[in-house]
C-alpha cells in the first residue's frame, strides 16, 4: 500500500492519476486551491475504488502552504506535481503582462522548487513534476510557461542529486484534453480535431495517457533525473 500526494489532483492529469491509484486500492491526497473542486473530485474518486482519499487546500506558490503540506513526522511514498494556472499567459510575449509572467513562474517553477525544498526528508520514493511540450516545441505563444517548463528539467536533475535515493523526474505532456484548455475560450473539440492531424499519433492525449506515464516513472526504481515525453510524437512535427 502506498500513499501518493498529487498537487493539482483536483482535475485533469492529476485527477486521472488519483483515479488510477484509488482504483488499485492505493491512498491519495489531492491538493489544490479550491475547496469545492477538491470536494467534487474526492466524491468521484471515492466511487472509483477502495483507496483512501484525502484533500488538502494549498497554493503551491505560497511557501507557508507548501511547508504545511509536509509539516509533521508523516512520510509519503510519492509526490506528483501537476499544478498550473495558465490564466492570461496565452499570446505573444509583448502582450503578456509582467505580473502574469511572475504568477506563472511562482506557480509552475518556484512552486515545484518549494515542493522539493519542503518534501525533502518526507518523501521516500519519488517526486515527479509536469513540464510540457511548449518547452521543446515552442509555438509563438505562452513563452514564459515554456521557459518554466524547460527549467523543470534542470530542477528535476538537480533535485535528483540532492534528494537521492529519492527519484526526481518530469513528465512532459503534449496536447491533452483537460480543463486547462477551457481558458482559451474556443471550440475545444473542433480545435482538437484539427490539432490531432498534425501529430504522428493522429490524436490528442487523454489524461489517462499521462496518468500511466506518471505511474511508470513513480514505480520504475531506475528512472531518475529524466524527462519522459508523452506527446504523440509532437516534437517531430
Ligand atoms: N493539458 C495540456 O494540454 C498540457 C500540455 C502540456 C503541459 N500541461 C501541464 O500539465 C499540468 C496539468 O495540467 P492539466 O491540463 O491537468 O490542467 P488542469 O486540469 O487545469 O489542472 C491543474 C490543477 O492545478 C491546480 N492548481 C492550479 N494552480 C494551483 C496552485 N497555485 N496551487 C495548487 N494547485 C493549483 C488546479 O486546481 P485549483 O484551481 O483548485 O488550485 C487544477 O486542479 C500543468 O502543469 C500543465 O501546465 C498541460
């Protein structure tokens, strides 16, 4: 029986990972900012299997929140970080506010660093971050998010040395159908149908595709300091 904390587990990829684990009878703690989102996710997870589901409210960009997540003597087998909020980040750099850029870095990069800082000594198995395809295949938009995603590879490598034998990795998803796309205000299904044709896999990713990749790096004892790409071949396009 393992215990996994998923920061960002209230929706999207993190939720898919939680659902797979709970279905296998594993315990999970899902973390996010919205109590309502966490409660809804918990109710759904409790229907998915026998694993114990806990929720904790925390904003990964706030050090006091992250410190509180890992306060006390309790240890956790695995920590997965999927938290991100892409509000205001889409578009060319000249049109993105500096405030938004700081917000992205605070959440996606510094938040991950805070988890490394405070989870040290508390996580026993693995720590996995979520990078993203735009770090490896820039698209002329959300460049600050791409920079944060790229930096997560270096963060994972550095922490893999510092936290060894705890394994530290990053997952790099391509286009995946999750609520994060809702912020673009477009016809998601029509856009996905068009985007899918550009990929060698000829489809958009599902949250479960990414959940399975998380499980691979969490459980394979020889994977550390690695970025695992699950992008349907997007980097070749
Ligand atoms: N979907 C894609 O196509 C795609 C592609 C490449 C990379 N990614 C990356 O994949 C990861 C997962 O994204 P997703 O698509 O699953 O998005 P999602 O469904 O929007 O999930 C993100 C989760 O993070 C939580 N969150 C946001 N800001 C937070 C904060 N400051 N502190 C704690 N929790 C926070 C959100 O809950 P609250 O709002 O309640 O806090 C939400 O549950 C992200 O890192 C994203 O950048 C996604």
